[in-house]
C-alpha cells in the first residue's frame, strides 16, 4: 500500500501558527519554485541553455547562465508582490534591493535563485536557497540591517529541482520538514520530517580534485575517510542543494573547505551557508567554519553581503572528527 499524504504547505503553516507575513513570503517562494521548475524542465526546449548574453559575471564573480537571470527576476517579482519584504538580497545582485514603499513589509529575504546552475546544461539537480529574517530597525542603514549573524534567521529552506521537486523548510525551533510538489494539483505536500540523527550511511561529500591545494586540517580530515578500514563512500554532485539533500536523507557530511586558491572559501555566507546551517542544525546536525577552527556558521557576522566562508556540515559524529583533528593540530603547534 502506498503512503498517502494530505497536508499541503499552507495547512502545515496554519497548524503551527506561523506569522502571516512569513506565510506570505513562503507562498511567494512556493509560487516561484513552481515557475522555476517549469523553466528547468524546459531549459533545452526553450533554448535557455548556456550563458547570459555577453558572458556577464554576477557579484560573486561567477559567469551568469540564462536561467540565473530568469530565475532571479522571478524571485524578485514574487517576493516584492508578497507585500511582506523590506529588503531582498540576491546572489545575482551587487547590492541589496530596497522594496518600494507600496509593497514594503517587515522581513529581509536572502536567496540564491538557482544554486548549481553550472550543472543545468547536463540535467543535474539544481535548486533555490533562501532565508527569512525580521527587519528589526528600518531607521538603520541597509548595511547594519543585513550584516548580522545567522542566529536571527526565523526560517530557511531550499527547493530542489530533480527527479521530483522537493521543498525543505526549517522554522526556528520547529525542525526541518520536507514537502514534495504534486504535479497534478501543483501543491507542495508534506512528505516527512528530516532528522539527520537517525541517518547513518557512511558518505563523505567533497571535491577531491582540489586536494592538492588543501591545508593540513582538511587533508588530514579527508584522509581518514579514504582508508580501507572505514568503508566510506565519496559522493559529489557539485550542486550544494543536491549534495545537502542527500546528506539530510542519508547522513554523512558535506564540505567545501578553504584552499590556496579560495583562502576565504567558495560558498556565500548569506545565500548558501546561513540557510543550510540552520536547516542542518534544526535537523539535529552541525555546521561549522572549516578553517582550522570550530566556530558555528550561524555565529558569523559578515562584513559584506557577498562574503564567503569555508563550510563543513552534516551529522554531528562527522563534524566532531574534524574538531578533534583541529584540536590536535593546534596542540602540536604549541608543543613545538
């Protein structure tokens, strides 16, 4: 007998008395996800493969794909029309977008409209990542309002466009939940609670082609997974949403560390690391800065809206292994 699910996203949010403004924002993201899913499914048929005109780069220095631009426009339009947002922060925009007075609300939404877009032309899983924060004091400068640590995030999530379209949402203190798009009704249906503490597959996820540029901490850490006795399997898609989704469902760890070429890491704090850190912590996991330290990702206070950071997240037992290695390296330094 198949498992029958009936609770849609709206019902789920009402049952938990979620603030109406956050409901409006999630509805806008819900709508955006359905529109983006359609674009992703038709990317080749609509000639939306390849780079945007002229090989334009976004604020992070990444070459923009056609779908980066289209999906960014969709997110901005729907979030603005929600009437609940005061500021929008997109990976694709140089500066924060101040919502006009007619549509302005009280929340800040940071988002990556199409994570993993470099994989779009070969039909790999891609996704949308977002976080929602209360805009505490509109009288302050935009910089002061957005450059705060991640502990202020009230809701974070992502949408994965893959074999099915899944929306994963974490509400502060209420855990991490999975919704799947019903292609018949065009609704996101609640399909489970994600608890990484119950997942124990031996999987490590890191781009090992960069190993020659890693520091001693990462080299030592990853080496333990490559020994025959541990029986770990390496998995790497190269789309953060896909790799994190697998980590949540199966357990293990995901790491995008610092290296000689990317001393400050590769992934963005506001658009990728903050949302995913909250999602993992609400699911019972951990998320730390993977650069000779053990600081929580959510404790970072970014100095600019496109700041990057090394990141390591996943099951607690995997993160603790890194912490033990860093502690030993520090102890060895002090003993010299």
